[in-house]
C-alpha cells in the first residue's frame, strides 16, 4: 500500500472569473492551465501529497462531471510523481461509494472522505457508512475526515478505533485542534493507523504528539515552508520546526479569518499563482482583511 505522510496540500480549484451582473463573484469556469501550474509548483517545492476536490477545492460547488475532470487532470499531470488523494465524501453512503469508485478508476491514490454533513448520523451510522465504503472499494486507502464544525457530527475516538481495524481504512484527518485526540487515537487505533492534522494553528504540536503529516491550507501558498517544517520534525530538528511555525503563525490565523477557501484563494491571487475567482455562494475576501494578509505575504516573501 502507498505511503502517505508529510506535508499534504488540500488544493484549491483555480477558476476563470468571467464576470456577472452582480459584480460580486463571476461565473467561474475551471482553469486547467493554472491547475497544471499549481501541481508542477507543488512537486517542485517538495509537497508530498495533493488533496483534490476537497473542501478547499470547492467540492460542494463543482458538478460531478467537473470533479471527475479535475481528479483526472491532476492524476495525469502528477504522473505518479506525487500522491493524489480525491475528496469523495457526501451525505449519502451510496453516492460516496460511487464517487470513491470513480476516483479509484481515474487513478487517484486514495480518498479523503468527510463525515456525512447535515443529516447528523449516530456513531453506529458513521461506522456502518465507512465500513460499507471500504468494503465496496477494496484495495484503496480511505482517510477519514472529521470536521464537526462544518458537518454537525463528530466522529468520536471510540468509533475511529473500531474503524481503524476495517481493511482499507488508512488514517484520519483531524482539524478539531483537540490534541488529546492525537494521544487517544494513537493509543486506541491499530498500529500503523495514520494521523493527519487539519488545523494549521496546532499542526506543530499535533506532529510532536505523534502525527504522521499535515493537510494544511497554508501549504497552498507556502508549500516549501510547510514541507521544511514537517521534514524538520521527522528528523528531530524541533528548534528549526518551531522557528518555521512561529514565522507562519500569523498567516495561519489570517487564512481562516473568513470561510475557507476565501482567504487562501485571495492570497494565491496576490502571489499570481491563480486568479482569485471563486463560486457563489462564496464571495471574494472582504477588503478589510486585504492589508493584513498582504503584509504577511510580503514578510514571508510570498507576494509577487
């Protein structure tokens, strides 16, 4: 089975802003040229993995056809040079199975699957949901994704521990910021079960507590710094890792000052990596935050 560790980027989906009558957010088509450039840039900067069509990739505003096209495009460009993880989670088990099967068929290396949102299943329902997916898509690593702040349900440690013993369940992305869960997951889940931080502000301590990697918004704009931070931790250079983390700490906060991916798309637009086009109901970053983010990009040498 493929090894997934290190700095993993939940990749934005670049779009072309065609403009509309509201003047707020244009009718945006996917920009595959910019997407190609992003994949190549991340490979060059040392990123270990890409999550495509996840939350940061605006998955909920992409059509099923667009999601498939983005996965297929990234897989083709990556050409096995970097791990490609597809976001395939929905609120319906059968639909999630179908999307995960398509991701596997398109050549993705693994799937990141968010807990069902809005319908708030019980812990038994969550266990059966993930078990059904793993059974239906064998020999394909599944990373659980627990984000109760967005979904309205919490994948509890006891359930994760049970799921860790289901063949195909590979690890979990945890953006809760609750470091006690790292210790509990590590002690109660099967040996080798992977733990990924999904909260930039606590990613350093998450890794020090036993994490295997980070799936970090910040790596979209500062991939080499995030790669260097994680690499330093793996090589026991804690002082260096803390220095990098301190340098990024203000940016961590600013990139969640409005709902993701609003700030990171604007930041990438300022760095000339992509346009800052975004799909409604998400809107461009509020002007009141422009100066603070631009200042941090400049300090870190990330502004074009």
